[in-house]
């Protein structure tokens, strides 16, 4: 039966390899997490700016009611709100 460290030259080599792999995985995980946080902050900022925009605020309540009542497709309401936001 092969022991846990029989594959490598020494126990020190094994620890170095595990540490290197762990550090690499940790660095990759941190990089992914940093990018996820960046996009979360961008999305939160855009959503906030969208909701605070005067033209969006003027349209939002009525368009929401129209979508809820089935008088307007959600995609049309979304397009109108985005167009109002982008007019500035």
C-alpha cells in the first residue's frame, strides 16, 4: 500500500506542494471574489441611480401597474424606463 507521502521525495516536498497549491487556489478564489464584489458594487450603483432618476421615478409607478394588470408586457415597460434613464 502506498502511503500518503510515498509518492513524493520527502515530507517537506509534499508540504511545499500542498502549500503552493493551496496558495494558488486561494489567490484564484480571492481574484474571483474581488471581481464578483466589483460587479456587485457596479450593479448596486446603477440600480440606485436608476431608481433615483427623475424621469424613471415619474414613470415607474404607472408602468408597474400596467405590467401587473397585464396591459403592458414587462419587456416594453423595462425598455421605456431604460430609455427614460438614458435620455440624459
